[in-house]
């Protein structure tokens, strides 16, 4: 660093140039490139980094290293000022050891004019011009045309007004009044208009114009009295437009005049400007009239014409301003301070004066239009007009009014939102782990913020094995909402080849309007389809023959139709086996069948599973050895190969009462275990079952007492567990009734992190309810699409959709609010009612309400909710802890969500409890469970992804408490003498104390209590009480007896 040895430190001005960097105009130093090196931790030593800097410096002739890296691996390269900094930066950025290389961009403090009378100019301040000037002050590619009474000059043509004296900027055109080439203002109107639109700024003089830099072309068509002919106007428009065309400029022409009626030459002038892509701003007139003057009234005929009315400083429409349906915009027009000639003329003061009229409003808009065009010169005249309209401030209700058009212009908003802001969120397409033979589409996604129609196209590629899925281009129309990002897609597809294959390629795309180009890399690899093998474990004890609580359905019936729904829905490529237990383990469907084929169609494996389920039956003498069932499931599942995941799903309706017990086999289990208890906590006593599930990463659900309203509860639990096994999430889980003539539209939100989704409808009778799927834009999903499948089973119909899902026109459906559309199919209703003839409650409910249904929406997603329920006791008074973790792409979600649980207590009362965020993405709550029974928690999360897309997630968990819940888990070897003695005492006590009604019911069930006492507890010969050592009984018969006895005692 050099020392400053000068006696006085003089002001220094850095060199600045303007250029284009990746499609955008920018200002930067012409002598510097900023470079960040790509290094790993061990490479951060100072010497190593300096060597790298020197290597790069050698690539540029006469370059020097201006600043070496310090803490960050960034250095500055000084290059000769005549270097092409943009090309150098682009070249260096392509090196493997460089993170980025860029020009040294320039920023500035906010621009506020220093002109001495700027404070008196309320108009530019009212329309927020200072914010616009911070972004744009005018470009040399945009021309402003002034057709008026002329311009302030000396008699020899010298420009003599201090705010209008830049001879290189202000171009003197024709004086059509005097037929010469000196358009000297002899009225003051023209000079005033020119000053509003384009007076110089920051010159410590007078006033400031809307545009500070763009060239201005002056034509005189009005005389000293303010009169002019339409032919002169047409000739002036033609002259200015031709000049712009010859010099490759866009032009905004200001005409602060009006004719009472339309004339051909005026229309021709408007049409000529419009047809050549120019803008023609015209005042509406000052006649206190409800008719817009001409040629302003041509605004409805030509997109290039803008009709301008006037407002006062309180944003009310000026009383004199002509109004009507042709008015486009309004702007300040009363008491407007601006330039006037420095010499005496027929109207107004010299130098500066205040004037009023739509003539003063119009150049505010013309000057602003030139700034908007300067900001993005690739816009058309229509697009510039759209920007002004869409950013205008509404002066009343509605979007348009005949008095103020589309609103009062807002300069800051208009300049800030001109053109296009286009971003590609990803510069690569990654087909990661695509299963073989599966075709997957990926979108080149363009994030667009713009009011304008925008078009994208492929200009090269895709190379390699990749293909264009639909058309090689895409379009989006105009919008009135700039701030909402709109997505455009071009689709590229890849079909998985052979396991282990990898592929790469490129594709180059461009935006037609902005001429920006992007090159994306494409990579892909093929794997075998990830799969799961599920081993079902069914209870076949006698109690499975008991009534389920659902009218006409035994517990085994509920198991059968619920398990069949699971078989209908389970994804192709997975496998399934079935074992069962009573007092012993049994193979039901062994060996495992699979991999399964598609859900619909001929699949022998699915047929085998359904047959095994439908023929599965209870054992009239069966008891409950859950440990035997789990052990058998694990033994049969362990050697199965070819699946990525394995899990055990247990279904039981009772407490374990026979060895092997769960506690004896839990240490042997390597697979995830899930369980469903078909019944109440007191009947099942699920503490040991819950512990083994929790310890293996699964969980236990209890249905509690079923009734007609819980027809699909077990099936819902099965499908939720399947989602957990296959790493899917529940999006929504509503139930309802649908009647004849009704259509239900059930909303659900998908987000950009969702990979695929299943929309599953469960119904009580085949085809009773039709299911349709509606995308966020209202399109009904076509099941013939390669990414959509529609499948049906006896009690289920569902869509399986890979996301994003292509729709007509090359668009796609992904994030947003979808709808499942349910329509009652009356064709099958009579058949359904006939099936209920023997079940009056179900029949009457169907007759009144129609059909009961359950809808489940599952998503295979990168946005996941994982929930856990833990409790410190199984006795009443236990603390139940509920925890939910939300992640997106494996990272805790940063945005807070609303996470709550709908809690149903054992007494069926309900409440909502909220989970509190204890750290990023993790939510918890605790309750005290004072009642005995099942606590059902429906956990629901509602939030937004990092891209601000709404998502929902759900999961049902159950907690349980009962008296005796903390007693030790049963084990083989528990004291048999005590069991036998207790049994004899129980039977003897019951015999002495039971009612006659209970005695008679037991006799009906074949249980003679007196006979049992005599048989089990006394010696036959000695007629004395039998010793426990000599007590003999069949434990199967005993368990059967106790089951029946327990049920009868509960009945009272």
C-alpha cells in the first residue's frame, strides 16, 4: 500500500464503465477482476494460495495482483483498462480451481437532485421519482420526442436555458410553423413540457426532469398563439420516428395537445408510431369534459398510445381533466413548476414558471416511460405501457375508472419492475437413482418475475441418451402480478437402462425476449427399484370370531377386508408374507411372494396374497402367543433377499396369555416391528408389544372399541404403517359421507419437495364412488399419462402420480392446491343397499347419508414428518410425550410450522393440543393421562417450504393406560402353582357369588361351573381338595374357558 506524501489529499474519481453481465446492464471498474479460489481446508496456507493467485495472474498479459487472499480465499486482479473485463472474468470462472470470477461491480449512494428549485417540484416527488432515479436516469438508446411550441434558444439556435443547454443531448428538428430548421419557442408551452420530461439534473440549477440523460428531439408544430395543424403533427411524428429508426433508437413522443374530434392525419400519426414499435403519450385535454380529446382517444385502438389525465397534489383527479373510457393513466398536472424561455414570449414568466393542465401531466408519463424503456430496452412499446399500468396507484375502488384510468403513475415501482428477472434455480438436471426401465421427466425450470409474455427454447441438445419430453420450447403469457414468481418448464426425460449405468450430457436454452442463454449439465444413474418386504402377523385366536363392534362384521372380517386394501395399494416391486399365531406359530403365506406387479392387472402374487387372507380363519380353541408369532415372522423374514427394507406388522385382538411371550423374543428381532391392537387397552394390555415396536423403530396403534363410524379404521392404520415402511408421508386423512347427486372436492397441498403421491379412496362397495384428480390449475388428470396410474380394488380406488406431472400444453402440475373429486355413482347404490338388508343400522345410515368413505393422500417426499410417542408409565397418571420432527432435504425446516394434535380421550371427548418448537424443526408437548384407555393423537403439521410453498403432514399415534399397566411383562416360568391355586379359588368364589342370570348364560355356552370345580379342584376317590401337585388340566381348554368367562362377566 502506497503512502500519501502529498501536502493536500485531492478528490479521486474511480474509473467506471457500463456493460452487460449475463444478460443485465451493470456498471463496473474496467481495470479489475475479483476471483474466489476453490480450496479445501488443508490448502488454506498463505503460501499455497499466493502461488495459485500467481498462476492465474500469468494468464492475463500485463496483469498484476492488486490484493492477495486473507481469511477468505478471494483476490483481486488488476488488468489494463483497455481489457475486456467481462470476457476475462468469464474465462477465469471456468477453471476447476475457481469458485467464481466477476468484474468489480459499482454501487452508489441514493441519488437526490441538488437542483435549487427541486423542492418546489411536487410532481416528481408525488410519483416517487427519487426511487426511480436510484435505478435509472435515462439511456442513450432511448429517444424522447417533444412535439409542441418549440424549445428555448437564441436567435442563432444556441441553447440558452441553464437547465436545457446540452447541445449534444437536445436535438433541434423542424419548425413546421415557419418551415425552417430552428424550432424556437415563442410561446413557452414547449419549453415547459420539455423541462418536465427531460431537464438536466444535478447541475445546481433550477428544476429536474423525469429523464436526465436520454437524447431529446424537438419539433415545433404550434404557433405563438398555441394553434397547430394535424398535418404538421403527422409530419413531426414521422420525422421523429424515422430518426429513431435510422439511429436504432426507441422513442417516446410527447404531444401535450388535443383536438376535439378525430382526424385521419392524427390517426395516421398514432398508427405510424404504434406500427413502428414506438410510444405516443398524449394529453386528454382540459375541457372539464367527459370525453377524451384526440388523438389521445386512439389509446383504445393502438397499444403504443397512452392517454394521460391530470391529478392534483392530494391525488384527486383535476377538475379540468377530460375523462372517459379511453384514459390510460393520470399524473400530476396542477401548478407544475418547470422551465420556460429565458426571453420574453407570449405566455408566462421567463426562466421558470408554474403551469396547469393535462399538458403538464403528459410529460411526467412520457419521461417515466423513457426511464422504464431505458431500464430494459428489449421491451416492446406494449410492454412498457403494461409496466406503467400494472404499477400505477389506484385512486379508488376497482382496477379501472373513467376518471383516473388504471391509476396514478408510480415511477419507483415502474422502473423497478420493468423488463424481466429470470433465474434458473438449478444449473443441472440430476436423474438420481432412476430405476431400470422407468422413464422419468425432469424440468428445466425458469423462475420468472415479469409482467410480460416470456418464451424459452432449446437451442442445443440435449446430448447423450437424454430426450426432449414434449416440445423443445415453452411459453407463458402476460401477468398483472410482478412479485409472484412464475415458473416455466422445458421437460427432459431419461429412461433407466441397466443397473449401475451412469450417463451425462448437456442442454442449452435461451429466453427469446431477453436473449439470455443458459447451459445445463445433465447426469443420471440407474439402480434397481428400492423395495420393501412386509411380513404380516395375524392373530388366529378364538376371540377373532367375536363381534368387532361394526354391525355384521366379526373381528376376522374386519381383518380380511382391511388387509385386502393393503394388498391392493402396496407398491409394485415389494414383497409380502403372512404368518399367524394362536398358542403356536403358523405359516400362512410362506415363502414370501414378490416382487409384486402393478396393482391392477394380472398379478399371481397379489392373487395368492388375497387368497391367503380370504381363507385365513381363527382357531376355535386358539389362545394368544404373540411372541411365537413375532419370532416366526422374524425367522421367516431374515433369510429373504432382494429387498432393501424389511418390516413386521402384527395384528392382535387380545392380551398375550401363552408362551412364548414378547419379552422372550424381543432381543432376537432385527426388523422394524409395527403393531395394531384391535380393541381396548384393557383387553390387549399392549405394554410389551409397544416396547418391542418402539425399540425397533416402529410403533403400536390401538383401534379402541370399533363401531359403524370406524369401518376403515384398521385399513387406515395398515396404510399408514405401509407409508412408514416405504418412507412415505401422510398429507391429509379425511373421512366423510357422500350422498346421491353430491360431488365432494377435497383439497390437499403438494409442494416442490414431493416426488410422487398416492390419492387413496376407501369405500364400502366397489365402484360406489368415482374418483377424479384435479391439478392446481383446474386440469383433470389424465390417467393415460406415463406418470399417472389409476387403480381399483374391491373397497379402494387410487391414483399413483409421479411428480411433477406433465399436463397439456407442455406445462406441469406439482406444487399447489390439488383436489380429489368424489362423485357418487348412483348406478351401484341399490346393490349396496341390498348388501345391507340384514344390518338395519348400516342400512338406515346408508339410506339417509349415502356412502361412508375415507380418503388418504400419501407423498413420497423430501419433506418429511417423523413422529414419536413415549410414556413413562402405562398406569393412569402417566406422562405422554409427543414429538414431531420436520425435515426438508434432510435438514430441519427453518420456517416455523403450526403443529397440533387432535386428541381423543378414552371417554371420547376431544381437544386440540399444540406442539411447541423446542429447536429448529422439532416440536414437542406433554399431557398427563389420568383416564384409563386409549388416547388417540392425530398429529397435523401445516407450514411452508423454503420456497414458500404450503405443505401439510399428518400421522395418527395412540397412547394407552390401564390399571396394572406397569406390572412385569409375562414370561415363561411364572409360578405355575400360584396360577393353579388362584384358578381354583376364582372358580370356587364365582360359584358361590354369581347371579342366576350369569349362571344361565355360562350354561348356554357349555360351562358348568360346579362341574369344573369338582373336576379341577377335587380328587375323585377321596372327595377331598386336590393338591396343586396332582392338578391336571388342558391349558387350551382353560384359556378358552377364561375368555368366555371374561366376556360374560363384562356383560354383567
